[in-house]
């Protein structure tokens, strides 16, 4: 019975070695059989698990087994690597090591005696060859180095003493011992003082170094007791640090001298205003046209490709720029010449221009110093109004009273004629093709800058093109990253136009345009006939008047009244039509998604549970019911529409029930998470979405995009109501209700915009935290990304020499992520995938510095370094350099603005 004694189980022998061995072999055979049946990935996981359980001695046994059976190949790198890489490796050796390396092998001897290695070592000591080596001469500089070294007057101390004598009498052993102890004590005191001084400098790090413009700026200010005061009063630390940061910002070079050689802009400061006066002799026709295009425009590549030949165009990033840097880009493109007209194609609404991130130009901020200075300088680039100069804003400012006030203030501020479209087209950019305010020139602005056929196609399919170009940008942008922004955008736009069958689309548009023109003419004839029939007495009385001026005034007043009533009717008609399209989009969600899911649930073939369907679709169905009632009320009101009818009370009734939208927007993140969770965990729902997302029925939109559609509608409501109030007389009964509805919907729209902005910033921070390895948590309240800049990190070889003679070496590549409150520094690496043209960038977190503690120092350009600057943090500093001058100026401008903004909070 003892042989059958078990351990850990009822069938494992404990003392019977033969049975134990037999059972062990059977288990090994069984595991080996399983191992043969597994896939490669499963085998790797099994081996990984086994190696984790092994002790060090067992792992050493595996290593010895491999070393005995697998010979490690040892190859001479100089015979495998390219020659320039081998020479670069040998360049780090000193002359003695190079001579020793030459004795290793013949390939090493050939490489270590190359002139490119020995010539810098000779020139460093001022040893130059007295002749020019021939093409086939080999090792001339090495032989010259050896000859110069062998001829030097080297004397050991004993030989020098014998020849020149000694300065001091020889000392006794006791005196020498005392001298050594005294030197040791002095050296210890010096080291302690140096450590104490470094600690003080670490607390108050000056943002300047001798020889820089910052040091010259602050050298005249007496600060003898700065460090002492800091040691005595610790409370002054933050104030002093703030003063140092501001001083470093003030010491940064301005646009006229950012590189130390007056290269920003290309002209000197004293010719700022006079540069535009030198083209008075040029003819009116010789002045070009200029167009500024924002990257925030959807499918902006298509807009860039629509620009006519000969038009100077600039594509700028909406985020990561300041007004000063945008002005610099315009100056560089114009190169000192005036333009006949300037177009600004940016995002915005009927009340303000969304020119840059953080700069929405409206009546509230137009008179701020930096905004006013920007528009004044911008107006100086355009020809005077007497010569036909004008600025065209492709934003529907002419469709509201606030927008008209913005245009008026801009014209008064700059002395230049500003114009904008008057039409409102919800859901697209069709307003740029409508009538424009006061066009004294011959052609419409769109025909001046663009090919109208391409522009009309872009404005008709903006949303679809933007969704298409997202994937196109992802594939092509890495290939075009070395090109300028406008060139790469034009290439992508042309590729998209070529693959959209533009010829057939344009033919269909021409037919549709001809039919529309014919219908418009018929409508005008009928309206004129109806006016004559309704007012026969007024017509006869006006014809019987003898005064032609009175007759002209009567006709003008009647025309203005008709125009105002007609435009008001157009706005109401656009309101009804856009609401009908909006309700149709909501019905797509009900018909394409909700109805089939509920039918599957009822037929015991459920795709989603009833709870999931309720979470995802309950709020959107309530919105559909609310807007269906709103559409019916609008349709009833417009059946017998006249100039005296009112529509404001319908909006007030709709605005009192906005809590339905509030529930929807509050639950929207939960809805998205539920959709993604069900997509991952339920294959049937994943297949269902694959069949229905981005089809013709859903207008090429996915379910999350359709659910986000209600957030766009409030922007359209506000724009339409502003246009309605613009064409509603002050004494009209509907004006008060329209104003109240505008105020109510504006408050709700601001709430939606803030929520969308928070979601967007959170997603952006999460994406950065995902791609930067080792990055700490970035999600904080009100934090957002401003700009990402790729730079090269440099190391100064000798800081004792002046700035103009310093040499730098490139150590690694960095990527700087600038947020509104911090700067994240990460190293950037590049990984290449076989058989792919593009490369992937990898990021490794290095440090994060609060902006209010960041000191910036400029490095003037020299023949050894270009476009460099220094970033001083509390514990570290980085010497950085951009690839081109433009990047340095734009980065310093944005960084300076961000630091000032963070310190003002």
C-alpha cells in the first residue's frame, strides 16, 4: 500500500519511482502531442508561460544548450556596413586609437587612413598640407599628422627642469605634505561653494546667457541683490519667476529680426508703409488677386484646386497660429506688392468670422489692439477703393444686422471696401454663390478667384467630400509632408476631382441651371403682372405725375418694399425647406435602424436587446416627434403666407420644449459608448451596421454621424432667424418675437458648442496620450492642444565660447506638443514597414513643463547654426532648431502668445 501513496491528487504516485517516471513520460508525450497540434502563436504563448516559471539556473541551462548547438555569427562591421557609416564610426576615435585600429586588419587599415578622418584633426591644430594631394594619393593627411607630432618639442618635467631650471626651491617632505593638505582643504571649500552656487542658480535660473540679446536687454537693470533677496524672502520666488518669464518673452526677436538677419519679413521695418507705394506706376490690370483659405473649411483641398491660375493663394492652419503669424504668411506670399482684391475663405456665420482658434472676429472684439492692428495692416495691402480695390469675405455677414455692423466697422477702420454674401443656405456653403453686398466691379467674387463649376460642385457635396477626404488625407498626407500646404492640398483636390466623374456632374448641373433660370424668369414675369393688377390706380396716378423725380422716388420706395418682403419670404421658405430636410434625416434613423431592430426583436431573432434599443434611440425618436410637430406648424403658417404674417411665435413655442434636446445631448456620450460596446460584443449588430452605414439611403453617413445631426441644426436656426430679422421692418409685429427666439436659441446653441468643444478636446487629448509612450494623464479641465512642432535637439560642444562661434551637434529629434497650460516634450523616432513608402512616427515622453515656468531664449543665426532657440524648464533645458525659418517664427509666436495667456489667468 505504500507504493500507492499519493501526493496532491488521488492518482499521482509519491514513493514509487518507476510508476512516477512512467506517468511523467506519458504526460510529456501527451503535452508533445498537443504542442504539435497548436498554431505558431499558441506555441509561442506556451513557451512564454514556461519560461516565466523557470528559475535562473534553468534559464542558464537553456542558454548553454543554444550556445552549444547554434553558433553565433560574428561579422566585421566594416565589411558589411556602407563605407560612409564605417567612416562615421571611426571618426569618434582619437589619433592613437586610429593607429591601433589600423593594425587589426587590412579593411580597417584602409578605412582608418582615409583623409576625411585625419584632415579635421590636422586642421584643428593649424597643420595644413603644403601641397595638394593627387587623386590617387592615399594617407597624406595621416602622414602629415605623424610628421607634425614627431617634430614637436616635447619635454618631460625632468628635462624641462634641466634646461630651464625651477621657479621654486625644493621643499622638504613635511612642507610638501602641508602643501598637499592645504590644497585639499582649498579644493574642498571650492567644491562646496560651487555646489551652493548651483543650488541657488537652480532656484532662480536666468533666461539669458552672456552674448545673447536677452542679456544685453537686462544688463542695464541693476539687480545686485537678486539672489540674496531670494534667499532671504522665499515668498518672492513666484513673482520673480513670473518677471523672468516675461523678460524672456520680451527679449525674443520680433518679426523684423527673428533670425538675427532681418529675414522676417523680407523687408525692413522702415519700409513697412512705404513698400506699397512703389507700385503706383503699375497699371490697374497688373495688380494680382490674393486668396486666403482656412484649413477648417470642409474638404478645403477641393477649394484649393478650384482656385484659378494666376491667383496668389495661401492655405493656413486654423489652429496653432496667431494674428501676427498669419500676417507674416500673407506678407511673405505678397512679397511687398499690393493686390487688386483679397478674398478670405474661412469658417464663420452671419455674425462673426471664425478666422483662427481663439479669434472669432465680431463686434465685441474688433476694436481690441491686436485685432485692430491686424485688419489695418491687412487693408494696407489692398488697392484703394477709388482704384477698384476690395476685400471679399466668404462668410454670410450680409445676412444679419450684426454682420452688417462688422462689415461697416472694418470698412471704417481700414478705409477699404469690404463685402460679403447676403444669402443663407443651410447645411452647405451655397451662400457664397448668392448675391453679394454692393458689387461695383464687373465680376462676382466667386468668378474672380475660382473656377465656378468646380466650386459649385464642392458646395453641393461638401459633407460627402469631407468624409471621403478623411481617408484620402490619411493615405496621402505622409507622402506630401515635405511639400507646402497649398501644393499638397491642390494635388489631393485634383485627385479627388478626377475620381468623381466631374464631366457628367457638370453636364447635369448645366441642365439644372438652365431649367432654374427659366423658372426664375417665369416667376419674375408673374410677380410683375400681379403687382400691376393689384395696384392699377397707383400706376395710373404715378404715370399722370409731371414730376419725374417724384415718379422715381415712388418707384424706388415700392421696389425696396417689394425687395424686403420678397427676401423675407425667401428666408421663411428656406426655413421650411431646411426643416423638411432635417426631419427627413431624423426619419432615416427611424426607418433604417430602429424599425428593423424592433422587428427583429419581435420575431425572436433579436439583434439588440430592448434595453439597448431604448438607450440608443429613445431620445432621437422624441426629437423626431418634436420637430415633426414644428414642421407641421410651419407648413400651416406658410400655406397662406403674406408680408404681414408672423412666424416668431412658432419658434417661441418650439423653444419652450428644448428639454428634449437637453436630454439627448446629456446622454449622447452614453449612447456612443453603448453603440461601440454592442458593435464589439454582438456580431449580428456589427453585420447590421456594416450593411446600413454609409449607404445611399443614409446619405453616406454612419449611425454616430446621424445621431450627431441635431447639434448642427441650432446653428442653422440662429442664422435663419438673424436673416429673418434683418428683412423684418422695425414696426412689424413679428420683430419682437423673432428677437426673443434668437436670444433663447443663442443661449442653447452656446451650451451645445461648449459641450461639443469639451468632447472634441477630450478625444484629442486621449489620442495624444495614446501615441506618446509613457505619457502621463493629460485630461484636465479646459486643456486643449494648440500646436505640434517637430524640431531637432542640439548639444553645444563648447559653451565657453561666444554664441557666434559655438558648434552644435544633432543628438535626436523631438516633438513639442503645446497646450494652453503646458508644454509636453517627447522624442520622435521613425519606423519603416517593408514594402511601404510611408513611415510611422513613434513618440517617447521626456518631460512636461508648465507654461508659466518656461523660459524661452533665442539663439542668433550664425554660420554654424540656423533657426535655433532654447527652452529652459525648472530642471532641464533643450536646445532646439527647426528645419526652416518660417517654422521657427510661427512656433515662437504661438508659444509667446500661449505663455502670456497662461500667466494672465
